[in-house]
């Protein structure tokens, strides 16, 4: 079932970019409604926003359906959060629609509120429309005008810092097995024809029912967390990283490749002491009895991790021990963060 789409646009100085964003989604999604959150304050910012909101209401009226205008104070985090929360509750929960929030033309306070409240609802995305020309209002460097502008801008005073409040429950950091799946996917273009492909990339036997079931559970968990998307298929479920999943997987890969003290420490580990060292690093990632049969367990697996051998180079790693220690320590750090 295709979800109907609602656009919620913050209205500030920009007019054309908001229209460009709406036109982009109109030809791609079944657009149902548009909200215009404008600045209700009686100052220069409010006057510009209110004028744009009126003009946008006329320009974005389709088939007799007018956008809904909602006045907010974009410099008040709480006001923006409350207004956006009420609108999202109606559209996402009550009306079962998908929402895209245009944060192109708003304040940092409103942007922070939009990001925070969006994490509390399913089927909500945030987008911006970058300008075709950046910095058109900045004088040419090397000119007196630039020096005067630069001196004025850099010395603009601030007030009391305003915290961007975040919910207590944060995104869960991945465990060692989930890291391997995400990195394996990003190293193969972010897509897999099936779970079987992922199992092979991670060096395990896809014909083993226990291993296949374990990977199925791991993938389902990554899907539920918005890191992997299952594409509908007649025979097998194709898998791909979501937009956030791709960004996160690249970050994980970069950490694994990053030269650090791990490399220096690993060179000092004697081969005979390898297993005990891995156990020490990996101890915080102990799993339940149901999961303990995993062939991915480092202490039971005395072979090189396949997905890491593909990204290893002499400048990045200095042997198998270095790679495994890096992976185990990475998992340990994530588990410590999750406590």
C-alpha cells in the first residue's frame, strides 16, 4: 500500500526554493496536503515570512486544495516542537500518511526541533533545497567591502545558549555482527540480492540452517532500525542500505580503516596470545545463549575476517592481528556507549 504524502514547509526568506522542493516531490509522490509554518512575529523576519507564506499559499493551491498556514515563533524551540508535534500526530498517526519536512528556510532552533520531533515518528523525513548559487550576498574577498562585512559578521554578539533538547532513548549502536553486515553491504555497493549473499561476504556457510536463521534475525533487526530496506521480490528479498544506513556504514568502514593506537598495540601482541587478547577486547559484547552458537564469535573463529581483508592495505593495517583487534575494539567501544 502506497502512503499518501504530506509536505510541511518552514517559511522564512526563501520563496522559490520552497516551490522547487514541492515541485520535486509532486512528480514523485502522491501529494495529499501542504503545511506552511510561517514566522508570526511582528519584526523584519516575521514580515518577510508572512509575505512569502501568503504568496506560497496562492502558488501552491492545487485543484482547490489550499496549503494550511500555521504561525510559529521559529526562534522558540518549544513553540516549534509543540506545533510540529501536533501536526505530525494528525498526519502520521491519525491519517497514516508519510511526511516530508522542508527545513530549507528556517532558524537553527526550528531545525533542531524538527530533527528531534521527527525521530519520534515513523515515516517522517527532513529535506533541504540547496541554492543554485551559494554566497551571492558575500562581497568579493580582497575588497574593502569584504573586510568590512567579515569584521561585522564575525563579531556579532550572542545571547544565552539555547539547548536543543533530545529524547533520552538514542539510536542503538550496532554489535559486532551487525557491524560486519553493514560494512559488507557498503563494500558491495550497498545492495545484496539476498541474505545468502551477505552470509557469503561475511565468510559463513549459507547452507547451514542455524547460520541462515541467525543472519535473518540480524537483518530483521537492522531493517526495524531503519538501516536496511527489504525490496519486494518474487523469489528472494533483495536488500539495500537505506540513506541513513549507507551514511552509517561508511562511517563504520572509515573507523575500521583509520590508523590509530590499535595498530601500534596490535604489533606488540604475540601470535600465541592472540586469542586471549581478542577475548579481552570482545568480552563486553557477550550475547545471549540463543545467539552464542554464532560462527561469527571471534573467540571461536581463528580465521581472518573476510570483509576486512578487502579493505586492508599496508598503510592501514599490519597483519591479521591488527584487523581483528580493530574490529573487536570497535565493537567494545560501541557497547560501552550503549550502557
